[in-house]
C-alpha cells in the first residue's frame, strides 16, 4: 500500500470490538429477522453467498467484460466521498472500459464505479440468502433494491442510512467494515465533525472527544461473506487488498416498529431535510414515524435497548 491510497475507517476515533459473526448455515430466517433486523444489530454472515456463480466466475479476468453491453457508468478516480461531489470526481464511460482500466491499473491506483444497477447479463450469477427470503422481503422506501459497487483501492466514506435495511455482500476481493451507533448523548460530539470532513485533517485528534466514547464494531468480509447494516448505524469501508473488488448491496424495507423515533437524532435530521427540500413527503414521513412509535408503545418495546458504547454480544 502507498500513502496515495486514502483509508477512512481509522480516521474516526473509538474503541474497537469485533462484529458479531455467524455462519449462514446456522442462521435461520426468523432468527435473522428477530435477533438482528428487529433489534437493529449488525452482524457478519460468513458464507452468505455460498453457491453463487459470481464467486467463481467474476474472479476471471475478462468474464464480466464479456457480459457488458453498452452500459454507461460513472467512473471515479477517488475514494467514495460523502456527500457525493457531483461533477467534481466523476466521468461517464462504458462499463467495460472502466473494468479494463481497473484491471490494468497499478497497485496504488484508485478507481470506483459507485452504486450502479446490476447489469441484466450479470444477474443470473447472483443467488439468494438462506437466512432471508420472501417472508420479510418488501421493497425499500428510498434505496434501490439491488446495486453494485465496483472498485480498486476505493474506500467508502463514513455515512449512515436514514431509511431501509441493507445486506451488503462481498463478491470479489476483501473489504474491511466498521460500524458505530450514535444516540442523542453523543451525536453532536461526532456528526458535525464527520459531515464537515474534519476527520481527514491531521489535527483531528484535537477536535474529537478525548475519551473514546464510541465503540466501532469491525470485521473483514471475504468473498461470499455478507454484513447486515441497520439504518442509523454509521459505517465506513476500506479495501483489504489492492485487487479489483465487487460488492452487492441488497436493500429492503424496515419493520414498521423499527422505522423511526421522535428522539432519534437521525430521524430528526431526516424530518428536517424533508421539510426543507421534499415537502410533499413530509406528511407521509411524519405518519410513518408516528405509527412506528405507537407500535412500540403498544408492544412495550424500547427504541434502542443498548446504552451508548455497549458491547454487542
């Protein structure tokens, strides 16, 4: 690795702890739904994509290129920033040319084709998850149901999803994942600094809390592994190798009682953004938060049962 490759995970300080890890063949649908999705607890699922043709075929140089039609994609020569810098880092080109550029690039080069639809001719190489099926599959409210990330040495900046659930599956290459959860108690100590990109400054240690007041849950995804990323969890990724990598994001709708809470900072920020920029969605959003909150009251469920910095068992 050279210093020209930007990594993001370690730029935000915190105590490290391992992500909960389970084997796909020991995780049932109801256990995944009740123990992780309904509690918003992230988990690495080893072997989640076992048996998918993509795991073997997509490793071959030239295979994906031969399945590209005339798809046009954004090709970046940077890591993936947040928010996206429109018109600053991207250039349009054919998907086949972008992949060939990455394969032929030196080990210290950075490229990214972010958040593209799955090409039609690539879809037969993907499969399903033994721990997640049609019982709980509902179309996401905000994000596409499936999207791919193709990259070389491209980290993804710290961010969170205010809506929808995500199963992220590593298909080619290895990737390091880190996640942390903020609450009303520590939101203001971290979010303004991250959103202003102060964590990239060499003097960042002077601005973040001196005590490590967050726990960063971390793990490495090898090909075939997946990680469940709940909404409201901040996460960043760094490639664990210098090869071309491919990651699949599969999104689905949150359970009604886990949609949002009036005291949740991420929910408050979403309401603020919608009120300013998407007023037509404000009433449906408020209705969903109200229904979610009422459902938890009726079932006597806490919104977030863990205290800030608690270890996930």
